[in-house]
C-alpha cells in the first residue's frame, strides 16, 4: 500500500467464502445439537402426559396394588409412602445440612472448614446406590429388617451436602454490615446468626432445601434395599414401606400390560410432585429478600 | 467475600453494653435481646452444636468408607486383586469376578460420552454465543430440566419407547451399514449396551452443557471483542477466543459427566439386559457395577456373595470419587479468577 495514511477500509477485505461457510456450518451444527437434545425431552414429556393421563383414575389414587392378574388397584400406599419417607429424610437432613452450612459460612474460614467443604463435595458425587448400601449396613442390619427409617436415612444423607453448600452460599451473601449492626447493638453471636443472618437469607436457604428435596424425591436406587417396598399400607417407622419410584420400577420391568399402564401413571404423579415443589421454590425465591442474589 | 472476615476476633465476642447510652424508649425496645443472659456460654454452646453439624458431614463420609471397607473384607480376602480380573460371576458356586461389570460400566459410559459431548458442547455454544438474547434463558432452563427428571422415569421411557425404536429401525440399519466393524452384530434385541449408552447420553448432556456454559461465561468479554476486532467470523471467535480458553473447564465438565454416567443405576439397570458377559457387539446385553448391586443386593444369600457386591460398591465409590475430584480441579482452573457473578 503506497498510501501513507492507510484508512481502515473493512470492505476491501471480504471474508472468504470458506470462512463464511464454516461460520454458517458451525451455527447450523450448534442449532442441530439443541434440537437433538430437546427432542428426547419433548418425547419423554409427551409420553408421560399421554400414557400417564390415559391410565390415571380415581382407583389409582385411592387403592393399594392388586395381586397379579386382577385388574384395577392403585398406588395410594406408594404415594403416601414416598411422602412419608421424604418427611423422615427432611427431618433428619435439613437441620444437619443447615447447621453445617452455618458453620461453613460463619466459622469455617479455616482448615476444618475447608475439609468439611471438600467432603461435602465428595458426598455430593457419591453414586446413590452406594448410599443405599451404607444405609443398609447402618440401619437395616441393626434393626433386622427393611424400614421406612432406613430409606429416610439414605435420602437424608443425599440431601445434606446440597443443603450445606446452598446454605453457606446464601449466608455469605448477607452483607457484613447487617451482622455488624447487630453486634453493635450488643446482640450475641448466636442470636445474630439465627435471628439476623439466617433470617435474612431464609428464602435462599429454602431454595437450597427444596432443590435437595426435588433431587431425592425421585431417587430409586437408595430405596431398593432400605425402604424395600410394600404392597400394603404402612405407617410404622421400622417396617418396609412402599415408595412411588420403587413401585414404578417394579411395574415397569414386569411383564403385565396393566402394570405398565400404572407405571406410567405413577411416573406422571412423581413428576407432578417434583414440578410442584420446584415451582414452590421459584415462588418462594422470587418473593424473598435475596431476589436475584445468586 | 469480605464478610468472611466475620470470624475475626473482636467482632464475634459478646460486647456488653456497660453504659447504655441509648434513649430510654429504644432501650426498652431492645430489652429482650439484651436480657439474653450470659451470652458467652450460649455462644459457646451454639458454636459446639453448629460444629457438630459440620463434623457430621465428615463423619458421614467416614462412615461410608468404613462400612464399604469392613463389609467387603471377606471378599477381598477370598479373591484379592483377582476379583477385578475374573470374569466368572457364579453365586451358586461362590465364584465372584467383577470384570464383566467393570467392562460394562466403562463401555456404556464411554459410549454415552461419545454421543453426549458433541451435543452438550453444541448446546452450550449455541446458548451462550449464538442464540438470540430472548431465547437464552428459556433454552438454559429447558436443558436443565432434563437433569430434574428422575432416572427411573428415563428407564421407563427407554423400555417402552427407545428400545422398540432401536429394535425396529436403528439396529437393523446399523447392522446393515456398519455391521462389518463387529460392533453392531448379533440379534437386535433392542435391550443391551447400545440402549444403555443412549439413555446415559441423554442423562449426562445437561451436566456437561451446564458446566461448559459456566466456563464459557468465565472467559472475559474482552477476549471475544479482541478476536472479533481482528476480523474473525463469529465461529472463529468462538473457536479461538472462547473454546480454546475454556477447554480445561470443558474437559472437567466431560469428566463430571463420566462420573455421573458411571454411578447411574436405575435407567441402565432397566435397559442394559443384566447379563454378566463381555461381548464386542454393542447389541449384546451387558451389566454394570451399579446395576449388579441394584439387582442382586437384596437377594444376596451368603456372606461371600453380599461381601462381593459391597466390594463392587467400594470399587465404584473409589472410581467416582477420583473422577469427580479431577473434574472439580479442572473446572476450578478456569473459573478461579472469575469475579463474583455480577456482570459476567
């Protein structure tokens, strides 16, 4: 270029056909990937709604399973059993998880805290079937039989790391000034932590708890040899208890059409349970003081 | 981050108001808080209770390790390392070799990754770099929704929709055109390693793509602007400016997906066929570490049988822990310098 003042002339260097083509190809491939991923999602939900609503009826929601060969019957005891086991799991897991989260955010800036943080992440990655083995060893072997308590304990172990890390994250979002204001008024540390810090972060902590809840609500593997399943009603903590995911599993692999239909209906109910709790989370979170904080 | 400094001495301790300089009215209002008694003891007790909760997390992992090791000792003594190289799984004659399960877990997970990684990275690239702004959040939400579906529902869908589809259309076509590779031969049952790999792929896509999105957003915006200013097309910008910088984190996401695939139990158990055999063809039924535990644990009669199953669990535990730690380290190397997610 002989020109002493080369003015930038972008149009002079057209993007080659090859580069333009690669650009379009990449966009096309990425869009295809999105469609390929959404396809199974759509298919799963379509089948759930179609087959599920087709087999859902009043008997399904109010009756216990009928013996093989007899038509009718339902999963009422399994639905109730799932709720029951999840209540046990929440009772055991939520206080522990929140407590551990408080420790990490308020006292955990040291070696012990780092170790707990690390183990919580490890626990989060442990396959659920292994949690089942451990709950079997800790509860079932000691009690001598399968039980709702064992199932609840297994799910509680799975809830704890999620709740712990979420609680820590949420408490750390509470501004230092809020805590200092409380200390300045002479409020003791424990009272500040519970009534000021935790209170401020309530909606965030609830979100964490509900996420953990939704995560374990559909778990099947840890219940296989803890809660075990039951064809009848059971409200005793130390007895085998039916659970919705277990019932879906055993019906799905059975050779009977009637049971296959019920498995679809059960799956639909399970998804509805989870979606309702996740929606509750979203509402709780959007109303909270920490809106958009995460 | 700044509020982490709360643990510093001077702030934490009780600060008695010896001379309440507050107006009488407001003092009355704060009375309940001041009357809390000697907060030194209460603070101590509270700290201990909270510490107990924290330590319980450590204790739980300790318990898991302890349970797995002590309860698998019997099988370890009987077979030693041969346990993982023997391919005979015969409960009747008390012969236990876990090789078919190791093989099944590895092959189904690798197959899942081969299918899932290009899709997941494609989805992440599309959502973060290409999609119109209004579509970004809905797409992210919908792909994350895949992660919220319980695995037993994936299994149910796979049994009644995916497997018949494979049996009728996909497997005959694969056998005809790719049968010469030896990977796609034998009778098309539908159920088998291929079905397990596909359902696992669907399940790990959201994990890999959400990590990939996270590390891609961690790449500074200036990086993109710089590459674009040099005259790059959008794809060249993504390739050289974003993917190249995020590759360690993406690898971390892939490995995290591997960990999830290895530990996944129910959906695989429902479609893999559950036969302890090692076959080259992907049409053949197989078995995985997790699914053998799921199927046989509650029916295991005899101490050695149960102990062998727990040793399978121990192996699965160790492998997933190592895999997850590698993954977290890789993701951390990309996101560590990231500012709090305020204006990313």
